[in-house]
C-alpha cells in the first residue's frame, strides 16, 4: 500500500514543505523547496468529502445518502472545504421569503423592494 504525502505536520498541523523528490525508476533525486498542492494540505476528512462530492458529480442528494448526513451538513462541509482551500465562501442566504411576502402583503415594502430582497 502506497503512503500518501503529508500536507500538514502531524505535531502542530502547519503546512509541510517538501525538500526532496526521488524517482524510483531512474534514481534521479531533486532537492529544493516545494509546496504540496492545496488538496494535499487538507485534512483526511475534507479529502474524503471532496472524493465523495466528485464521485457523485456534486449531487447533494447522493452525497447525503452516501455519507448519511443531512443537506445542511453537506452544505456546511462544502463551505468548510472552500474556506480551507483559501477561497471566500459565499454567505448562505438568510432571506426569509415568508417574512418578505408578509411585509409586502401588509404594504410595509413595495413590490420592487420585495424583489430586491428575494434576490439577495
């Protein structure tokens, strides 16, 4: 069984630097300072999630089924992976459509304002 390259230090969880690469076929050795890819630096849990996500082509229902978790948990894990990769996760909309429609029906907001709020 092949061992996977470590992306994080097992002691302090900081990123590791690769300093030596070796070809087992021709015995070439290259020394220097190399950074592991972004995915190598993810935790095993995140790597597993990404693998399941890709295998299921991003189909949330299939991911829920395979991992035995709820829709909000899948979304939360996805947001966490996005952040761990160094990207800004888009905030999950907190718009309550029912409240907006109630305000519209009471005349508290205009139809244009309701449309703008629903687009957020």
